[in-house]
């Protein structure tokens, strides 16, 4: 039965024939395939190699850290798709971005677009306070007095002689 090996840290210009020839020194290679990006067609930098079980164990130990096309290889037995990574590896739980989320393709991060508000303050910085408007600078009582004076202005200058009253 064939065992699939994951080969990581490949040079982007490495070909399947070069990978097959490299692993042929450890045993019979059933299949070697380099994974390409479907949009660009460029190599994603890793491959899968299928070998006999005995040869696969020898290949994992023998090829770990060896160079191929100027890059040090990272070789391990391939896990099935969707299998959980080994404990202690990978990101911490909680996800990126905290409670507001990571942003995403339809919602740019804060500060990158002027339509979405000011940039968020850096960690450890206090947010900048905006300059208060004229109305906000004066207190509530001063504002009430000013408005009352404006409303009573006409009554203070009242002169009954100016009235055109017919008797």
C-alpha cells in the first residue's frame, strides 16, 4: 500500500520530475504532484509524494532538512483533508480581529478608507480628542443666558412712542 508524504518549503520553480528523482533515492515513487494555485497556475510551494510504506518512513527521516533547488525541505506523512493539526500547533483560539472581526473583502480595515471613520488608535495610545465646537466650549448656564438675551433683545429696547396706534 502507498503512503502519501507532504513535502513543504519547495522552490516555486521545482518540477514534479525533480521531486520524483529526489525521492527515488529512498525507494519506489508511485506518484509525485506539485500543488499549483488555480488562479495563477504558479506553484504553491508544496507537493505530495506517494511511496511504499517502508520507503516512506525512510524518506521522511532521510530527506528532512535536505536541500532541493536551494531550499531546505520539510517532509512529513500527509494527514487526510480536514484532520485536526497536532496539539500545540496553529493559532490560538479566538480568531483574528477580536470582537469586531477581521475586516474582510467587503469591509476595509479602519482608517484605510476615509468614508469609514478615523483610524483606530495604536495599542497603548489614547485616542485623540477632537477640538470642541464653540457651542460646546461654553457651559449650559452660559448658553441659556446668551439665548435668553437674544430673545429678550427686542423687549429691552421697546419704546411705546414708536407704536403706530390709532386712537
